[in-house]
């Protein structure tokens, strides 16, 4: 698989797509632009963010905001309330447990089921 080509096939922002799996983890890609993700957490799963292109604002409750740039990686630990946004288009790769819900227990207009995330 060519990661650049996979990103070209993403139509919508904040709509992760599963591009592979390793053991009990999904590998996902997503485009981020704007601020549509609600504050949420994942009660039982850590979530890995890797910035492929652009700049990502990672906000976490009770912690300083993080600015992640191309090549940066950050792991959000289970239970940490967080949200991401980007002023300009940002391309990210995620590694998450297969049980990780897109926006945790919070449902919004952008929330995607795992079934809806398959490429």
C-alpha cells in the first residue's frame, strides 16, 4: 500500500478509514481540518497519533496543549479527555485497538462506527 495514495482517496475530514490491522490493532488514516471533534475519551484503550502532513493541535484536559507537526507522534492514554483540530489540512495515521470507538461514548454528527471506517 502507498500511504500517499491512500490519503488521496479520503473524501471527508474527521472520517477515519481503516487501512490495515496488526494483531488486535487497526491502522487508520484521517484528514483533519477545522474543529469538529467533540471532547471525548476512550475508557479502556490508548490511541496513537502520528502526523504525516501538516500541524495538529492536541488538546487534553488539565494538560498543556500540544502542537504536533509532520513526523511527530503522541499517545493519548486511556481515560484522558481530549480532542484534536487543525487550522489547515492535516493528515494523520492512528493506531487503535479494534474496540476503540471513534469519539468514545460521545456521539456527534461526525461520529463513525467501526463498520463505517473500513476502506
